[in-house]
C-alpha cells in the first residue's frame, strides 16, 4: 500500500479506538496489579502465600479456560452485546473483590472477574474488523498491543502506591471507574450487532471439555504435573465431541488454513520466549548479579515500557508493508536480542541483559501487530469471536508453558542456555512466518466443512 492510498483513508474514530484500548488495558492491569497485593493479602487474611496465590490463579484459570467459548458465544449472540456483558461483569466483580470479607470470597470474586475478562479479551480484537476499515487494522492491533503492555508495566507500581495509600481493596476498586468508562464508550462508540442474535447452536459440551482440558493443563504447569494425564484425556474427549457435534465450538478442519495454523503456533512459541524475560530475568538480575529488589523491579519494567512505545508505530508499519515482512522483521530482532543475551560476556553485568531487550521487546511488538492482523484479516463476521479467542488462547498457553519450561531450562543451564533455546524457538517461528500473506491482500479461506457457521 503506497502513501497516496494511505492518505485517502479517514482517521479512525477516537471513541472506537478509546473503547477498544480500554477493554484491552483492563484485563492486563487486573493481572499485574493483583500480583503486588499477594503478600498483603496473606497477612490480612492470615493465609499462606500458596493460598493467597489463588487470587491470581483463579483469574488466570477463568480467562484461559473460557476465552474460546466466550468468543464463539459472541459470534452467535452478538459480539458487541457480549463485550458489553463482559465489561459489566468485570466491573461488578471488581466491586465484589474490593468488598470481600474473606479470602475464599475474594478468590470466588476474582474467578468471576476472570469470566468477564475472557469476554473482553476474546472480543476486542474481533471488534476491530467490525468497527474499522481493513487498512487501519494494523494500527489498531498495534494500539491494543501497546495497551496490554501498559497494563502489564503499570500494574505493579500503581498497585503498590494504592496499597500504601488506601489498603489492598483499592487495587480492585480502581477498576470501577475504568470499567464504567469502558462500558459507556463501548455502548456509544462501537457499531451495533446485526440481527437479534441468540445462543442456539452453542456447543456446551465442547466448551466444558475444552475448559476442563485447559484447566488441567494450566494447573499441571503451575501446581502438579500429574494433571497432564487429565489434560490429555480431556483433549481426546474434546476432539471426539467436536468431530460429532452438529455445530462444534471449533471446526477442526478450519485449522487447516495455513495462516491460522501458523499464526496460532507462532503466537504460542513467541509468547513462551517472552516469558523467559519475565521468569529468568529476575533470578538472573537478583540472584546472579546480586541486585536489590528495587533495582530489579526498575530494570524489569524496561521491557514492557519499550513494548508500549513501539506498539502503535509497529501497527503502522504492518499497514504499509504487509504482515509477512513485518512479522519476519520482528522475529529477526527478537532472535538477535536473545542471541546477544546468550553470547555477551558476563562482565557487562545488567547492561548485558537489559541492553538486548531493546531489540527483543520492540521486535515482539512488531510481530504481535503483524501476526494478529494477518490472522484476523478476512475472517467472516460470524467467525471473528472464536478465531480471536483461539488467538488469545494460544498466547496464554505459550505464557503458561514458557513459565514452566524456560524456568526449568534456567535451573539446568543458566542464562546462556535459556536464551540460546529462546533464539532457536524464535528461528522456528520465523520459518512459520512464511505462511503469512506477503502483503495487505485478502487470502482465500477454505470452503465446505472447514468453515465455521456464520450465525
């Protein structure tokens, strides 16, 4: 696409972008801000640290297990309708969290908050295609990536300030005005759904089996590896259900689309690599280099900050040069940064780790904008929710798997081995990026049984 073409494209409505941005910010902010409250919650409720961690785990389990079902339900009932319902539930649950008198009730409210967040995460990307011209999709995806990074970076510091000033309930109460603002913007600015919608044809059994499978896998990665057997059994039952269902949650033939299959796989791989910077980084900076907690926290915030600043420019590059080239360029930057961390001499200290992040994190932002744009391009309106849900699920599974696998690699071989493996994984993703469309052109979608129903 040339400059003359771009000049004729009208600017995206500010209200549409603001509503989509806020719906992306809130779920990531809810994760990162709650982490900093765990020690306080353990003290206030007289609980162990392991019990307090369920405040975070309940939210993550709810979002991970329900995100595909939420996307499919949005396709059937109306994406804007379900997004509004998700925002309302998220906001209500935030109030319940702030007023919870016991730890079990707080954990239950966090799970409810995660249900609302699942709808928000699944349908925000789906609404990009419904609310904006296709030539602005890259910029919108870049903005969403920026807001996700802002939420991740802002959460710990903002949460710490609120706890110090007002106590732990403020960490959850801050979502109330933001949630109400998101509700108002979405109501007034996003286009209405076509038709009345409904839930007829929703695959309840498939959703339940997928939720069981994902919950068992997530708990196996974070709590008990023996649950992998439960996850495997659940996956078999889910596949059997999908093969027999008249209106399955996920039509398995649909995954033969090379762009979708490559996009989901790359998203999982690259997310696992990025988890290395979050899991390995603190142990290296604090343990190996002996830095204090404040210094470690400040250095760890550099990565999300760089992602936040590079998201929107990355989206503009995708709109101009196409998804494939920009995804590959982003992956090259990531691989080079990981290789530098693995190869630079240890005598450089913190700069030998933080410096290469100036390549890794902007590269990740560019890859995310390109990959998300390619996957969501040309998806029919009745399929956007479930495809968006699968895209977000692949990212979450990559993060969960990366936390376990990259932590194990670091324990076995240290920083150099961890990022040598990371560089190799990024190289694998680079090979898969060749399946993405070479430019901003429509791709042909499979027909027949491979298509999801449009209603």
